[in-house]
C-alpha cells in the first residue's frame, strides 16, 4: 500500500537518487550534472526553514516519489506564487503515484495562503501535462527552444492553477 507522508532527513538518499535519475535520463529538469547529498541536504534545510513541506510516496519503506513547491520568483510581489515539483522513481512511473502526490502539495500551498501554483513542464512531457491538467492547471505559456539537453532544443510550457487564497493579500 502506498502512503503519502512528510519527508524526513533520512529520506534524502532516496530523494537524491530519484532526482539524479531525472537529471540524467529525462528532460523534466533542465540540469546536466547530478546533485550531491550535500546539495539535497541544503535544499531540505531551506524547505524546513521556510516552512515548505516535501511530501514522499512510500511503499514497503521505499521512497517512490516526491512533491513540493518553492518560490516562483524572488521579487516581493510574487510572494503568493509558487512553482511545483513532482518526481517519481523511474521504475515506479505509470502506477498513479504522481496523482497521489499532487493533492497534499496543492493543499499545502492553499494552507500557506499561496494564490498561484505554476508548473514548468518540458513541452513533450505528455504524462506531466496530462497530470497537471487533471488537477485543473491550465496552459498559459509556451516558450520555444529555451533549453538544450540530449542534443536537442527543448520547449517549455507553463501551466498554472489559481487558488482561492489568500484571505487578505498584503503588500510588504
């Protein structure tokens, strides 16, 4: 049985393995070099410090995938917008794990009073596009040839989900 829970520091080696596989074998991340455990620890510590949850899918004490969100852009007026991330281990894709990881991430953004969740998806990643659209995300932009990986130019689509939050937006 697959369960979804908050990530713990002890999950970082499994999270790193999933993320590095995505870097090395997919166009889901526009990165070339694998990350180190120290990099994932710094990422995790920042998430904890900022109160941003990381969710993991677990089955038989094995981490199968993760979801989280982070700042969309650094400028103050973007403070109600976040960008999401959902990754599933290569040998676990197609089991519906990403569908299990989306609701807690969306609910956490809502609870943190975010207004928009943005998904940046490589334009040929039909599975991710379909997943996000099934949760109400709408395509709002298509950037052509903004990335280069595996010997080809990559297009990037932005999808967004507008939430009913925040209760009372403030400028600060």
